[in-house]
C-alpha cells in the first residue's frame, strides 16, 4: 500500500493486492473497510490467475483531513495484527480563496485493443458483454471521477483515438458526451493520421475542438489551448503564426494563463527522451513569447503517458499520463486567488484499476517504474508569480 495522491485535505491510497477481502485501513483516527475480489480475468503475472483469497488491486480516497499535516496509515485484518504501512503528508493550502476547479484527461487511444512491446496485454477473450473495451471504460470512469471530485470543465489533451477511424471518432464523441460539464478538446498526433476529421466529428456533437488557438476563461485563470500535431509526424510542431496567436491570448489574459497542448515542449536542443516532443525551434519561439507576455504561469501537456514536472525557460511544465495504461489517471486543478494546485489520481473503478495494474508489466515491467513519476511530479502547488498588467 502506498500514497498515490495528496491534496490539502485529502489523500489517495493504492495497492496491488491485499492478504484478503476484509481488511481495515486507518487514517487520522478513522477506519475504512477495504478489499475486493478481483475480476476473473485479472492476472498478477503472465498467464497466471490471481492468488485465491487475495484482494485487490484497489484505491481509497480519504477526505476531511487537515492541511500540511502528517498522517500514519495503518492496516489490519485477516488475522494480521495492526501495523503501520506508510505515512502521508497533506499539502499546504494555497494562498487566497478557492475560485474554480477543472480537470484534464489525455491519451485515451480509443480503438486500441492491446498494448505492450509484444501486444500481450489485452482484455479477456472473449470479452464479457457487460465489459466495455478498456480504452472506453478507462476514459468514461476518469470523467465520472473527475466530476465527482468537483471539476467544472474538462479539457482533453489529445490522442483521443488510435488511428482516427470513423468508429473511433464516434466512440470518442459518445464517451465525452457522457460528461455533465463542458468539454474542450485538443487533438494529438494519433487524431490527425487517419481518414476521418476527428475534430469535425466532435464539433457535430457539441464538443469544442479545432486547430486554431483558443481561450477559455474561468474564474481566476485563462486556459489557452494550442494545436501541436502535424499529419505524418510523431513529434509536435507550432508554426510562427500559431505561436503568435497563443502568446497574444496569454498576454491578454485578465489574470494568470495556463497553456494546454498535446505535445510537451523540448527541454534541450537535443531530444533526451521518447516519444518526441515539440521541436526545439518551435519550443524556443513559444517559450520566449510566453515569458515575455508576463502572464503565463504553467504549461500542461500529455503525449508521453508519464507524469513529470519540470521547468523550461523559467516556466513550469506538467505532463500527465494516459487514462488507459498504468497507472491510469486523470488530473484535477484547483485554482486559488494566489495559485493553482495539481492532483493526479488513479482511476479507482474496479474493472479499470484491475486493467491498469496489469499494464504495469509492459516493456518487461519498466513501464510500472517509469510512468507514474514521483509523488512530487503528480501533486503540487504553484503560487502565481508577480504579474504585469494585462496587454503589456
């Protein structure tokens, strides 16, 4: 059992397996019953069935905690004595009042049917009729959990489809249409490689998308959405006119601005990780303009299927991983008068977390180590820096 996410007043615990289905977790003087029988198709190891009597995988969110406070997490049950399994510390409260909440998901890859270097990870065959394909059930569960958390709008950061086929685009539209909050989407490289105009399909269903620069103003922050994919390329590109439009929207923001892209920026002139990011030339042009705008505080991206936080040209950048492979997540952003807080949570729906836990074995198990990032990559608070007047 480990701590996957923390906020100022909550934390999320996760586990791959428990000794039995009737266990008790204690946090902050409260007790929670945990443990559930995994689905019949769940495999702990290649081609092996779950251990009889074991429970999990699973996740538990504990709310009502105090900010900037350490908590012991204890586990007991199944004739096992109570013991300390981990400790967690909540984040401090950001400065000022809470103004708004929004959420992001990315890299849903709807239409995908298997993954792993050899394609050995897939849904049970035949798949039960009541079990949606894993990309669809992961994306749908992420939307429901983000809404329950309190998100007021949802931003989807590209690679919604596997091959931009007609059925995939329509399935994406069906999933996003289940949201009860406004949905704004950017496209990724997978969405521009196929025969169908994915953006047009989504637009016909009332889902905001497009290749032009767009601004979404919510209380306390402006979201600026950009378009980085180019047909035929895995990496991202931003032409000079698009960069000019993005910078202009950020500079004219009434307050702080957050830029949202599918591809992350490149940190160095030479690429140091895979998959490829936005070209160094385009990254330099964009970040020089954003830094000069005096408004942009944060850049959000997807594409890498990994959780990371770093700085480029003095601006904070956060990458958040995919909904459909380990660890299987969505990100929530709480906007305050004095800053913004990110929390990345694992999707806890049982038939989703069972699937994403299986996918940690991809690439010989490297994926389970590489993709989650650290707790500090997933959950943090950024205070707004000093600002120049809008339009200056």
